């Protein structure tokens, strides 16, 4: 299956670029033939099942893993050849907690600040990041005594402390309550507006809605890169119109609706006794004509709308299609 994973930007606008990037661990494939271009000042979401290659991709882009074949460029340089200046422009929150368990929250933040030579306004910047992740009041707690969710919040604060231009976040919202998760995404949007680029892996498929572009991974391969809206369209085979009727439809009425809309049988589904879902190319164009036809044929419509599928449903459809070889 051919994958067009390039977004419509010139190469000079791309902060990350890969070409057939592959990583094998002995006979096991971690990532295979990954080709992407990610523009500056965007949020790129990376979604996929556990073990699909998301974390391996991040580590390749950071130079932690050398590629088996293919290449990657970040800031125009190969990751394993990053200069110190390149690394200082990057923030990284790993999936696992990598800070010092024996240090307090404040000591960990101060240690990270010292690694980047942060002297001016150090205390103010630490306080600001701890406030963002709602760890104010926990500064004297040792990291080992924090809950798993609090450790992730501390990791995020540390990754953002030096105001990096490019930010890699590996499942930053895992184990975080929904209210704080939404606050994080609001802050990620603010960072983008300030000129930053974010590469975010997530186990919450619904978070794709917050991204500018979404890459879908499965079994080490990139299935596609799309905007969230296009991802829904591709996953569901088009846009969904849901029509609720006053009375039960007869089989002949069902067939007449399908023929009127020039749709295949699979594009018209009776969901309940009086609810029909129709998959079309353009809901805004098709809905008025469907309603007009129903009126002409004295079929009473109670309610009609364009239905927005959840990203969970879209993701399941995409993975099922890939496994079926479509």
C-alpha cells in the first residue's frame, strides 16, 4: 500500500524529515520504511497500538537508536551527529520516569536547569513549570514518593523547563486525569502559537483532534499522515449523515433511498428501527437533496444531521482495514 506521508510544505519549512527510516532489533522490526516530513510550528500526533513503533521512532529522531537503514534529519542534521547546540533546542519527555528518585521535586528541576546552564530567573521558571503541571506544594517531596501520575507531570515540567524549540513528548498524558489532560493540551497549543514544534505520541486516540497532523502506526509501519478531519473521512469511507424517521422504513423505501443517493448497499445502514446512517462524499451537499426526496415521497423526517465519528471508531476502522490488506 502506497503511503503519501508528506504534508504540503516545502523542505525548508520542515523541522523533521525521514526517508525509509528503518530500525531492526535482530530479526524483529521496530520501525520499517518510515517516510515523513513535519513542518515547523505544528503539533504532530503519533498514534498506534502498543508496540507499533511510536517510541522507537522518537528514539531514532533523538539519536538514541542508530537506524538500520534509511535516514532522518532534525534541524537539517542527522540525529546521531547533533551538536550541543542542537540538543539544547530539543525537549524530551520519555515514556519511563528518568529523573532522580532520591532527589526532591525541586532538586530534580534545579538539576535539569543546571544541565542547560540556566542561571537567570531559574527559580521563577521552575515555579512556573511546576504550577503548570500542578505540582506546587509538592516541591519537597522525593520523586520516589510521588505517584506514577505525579512523576509523569514532573517529567513534563522538566522537558519544558529550558523552553525548547522542538519538543518530543512520549505519551505525556498517560495516567493523567481528564481535566489536567485538557489543560496540558491547551498549553501545547500555546507553545505551538509561540513558534514551537511538538511531536507527541499518545495512547488516547481522541487526542488526535488537538493535532495539526496525525501519523497512524501499526506493526512498525506508518499507515498514513493526515489532518484529523481527513483521517475521519478516510477511516469511515466518507462523511456520515444520520436521519431519524417518524415511522419504520420499509425495505422498498430503504432501497429507494440508496438508489436516489447513488450509493452502494454498504453505504446505507439501518442502525435502529427508525434511524438510518448514510455514508457520502459531501454531507453538506447530499443532505438537502436527501431531505427533499423524503419530503416528495411523504417520508417524515424527525431529525437529520452530519454525524461526527469518534477517533476511537476511526482508528479501529483504519487498523481493521490494514489487517485485512485493504
